[in-house]
C-alpha cells in the first residue's frame, strides 16, 4: 500500500517513542504530603492510606530522608496538634506542630523545599476551615487567622505557603501580611479550584479534620461547575498567587486543562487521598496492575496541563520516572 503518512514509524521502539513524547515529566515536579502529629513519638501507619504514616516531631526527618532517597525534593506539611479549640489558635503558635516540624527539617536538611498547608480544619475543635459565626464560617474573620498562620510558617522557615481554606480574599490578605513582615519572597500556592469532593475521606481520617457538623459545600466549589474554577483562578492570580491549583485531580482533568490554558502561572494538581486509596485497594485485590495504573494516572494529570503534582505516590513516581516507565 502506498502510504506517505505512517504514524507507527514513531512508535516502533522505545527509543523513538521516548524521543517523540509530547509530555515530559521530572521528579522535580513532585510534592509529597507529610503528616506530623504533635502527640506521637516515632511513626505509625495511617490505616486509611496504605503505605503512608503519621510522623512525630522526632521522626519527621525520617520522612524527609525517604523523600530525598527516592529523588523527591519537596514536601507539603500537614499538622495534627495536641490541642484544638474553636479558634484553631495552635495553627499560628510559634511553637505549634508545623512550625516545629519546619525547624526540625531545616536544621537537618536546609535545602529540602518545605511547603505548608494553611488552613484551620486540623486545628479547630469543630473541624471547619475557619472561624464560626453560629454554624457558618465567617469569611473575613477567618482571613485574619489565616494570615497569622501563614506568617508564622514563614517565620519558622517555610519556603512556600499553600492556603487550602477557600475563603474569599485570602490570597490578598496573606500576601499583604507576608510582604509587611519582610517575607515578600515567600511564594503562595493557592488551592484555587478546590471542590467539595467525596474523594477526601481518607485524608480527613489521616488529618483528624472531619467537620463535627454539616459539610464544606458553603465554601468549597460545587463539582458541577467548570467556569467557576476559571473565575476562582483569576481572582487568586489578581490577588498575588504565584501558583494555582486544582483539587482533586483525576475527576477534574477538564478543569486542569482549562485553567492551565487560561493562565500563565504554574499549575499544580493534587491527586488526593481517595484517588490513592482506590488504586491501592484495587491493586491489593489483584484487580489492576497497581504500578502501571499509578504511572498512567499521573501521566493523565500532567497531560491535562499540570506542571506539578502533589501525590502520595510521589516517591514511587520519582523512581518510575528515573527508570523510564513514565517521564
């Protein structure tokens, strides 16, 4: 047959396939979530997240070393405080769990890049992401405590702060606070399009952050909405966000693509706990090839437009990239 165009020419072996890849991945784009429990000594498994651990302050350097050994140079910290109250006051305590964890990491691994989650849900006794007025979260009062929390993280040595609360105006408030206190070079990764998703269940067990009543649909985004995500990203960009984020990832690939195309800021995606747990459970049951599904799922997120990925598979993906199975 006289064919001029034969696409299979560029698929016939691994050397040419790798040369012609449109999407190229690097371990530098991976961010590993680390849970630090102020009440814990050593580490303990997280039942809802097979293969993941809670780390005590005396063991957080072990979490970082495992990342470095795997080729991952960045983490995002989540804190489980010893005490909670209605205001979430331990969130901005200079001796709080995240603040102490930052100092411990930086003392041993000064070049390891530490991002901190900025939210109130892990620190409030009601589990909501802000200050309550009755049963509703007071948006503007919450901005004050978020700003104090982000500032305390920067003062402890955080390289980047990542507000995940979904309050209106929080990027502007945090940026103003950081700049006013000499931290104008600390970037903000905005959880810009964070949906009120059913995929967060295992995380809420891991972080002890399930709301005591109601839900978070009053401030997190409606999963039905796509254009609203572009609006949220535009607001965060205008307020000074350095990186935008879509969360979750796999069920929102269309949103990642649209927001990535619409803005010239780096785009992060968060492959959340439910996504990880489903792959692990299906792999353990022998229903899928866990390794290949892990690689293919991550690739789909990058192909959709993500520049970086927060994932519980970060260490395994870094090794897969080095082996050439993905990347």
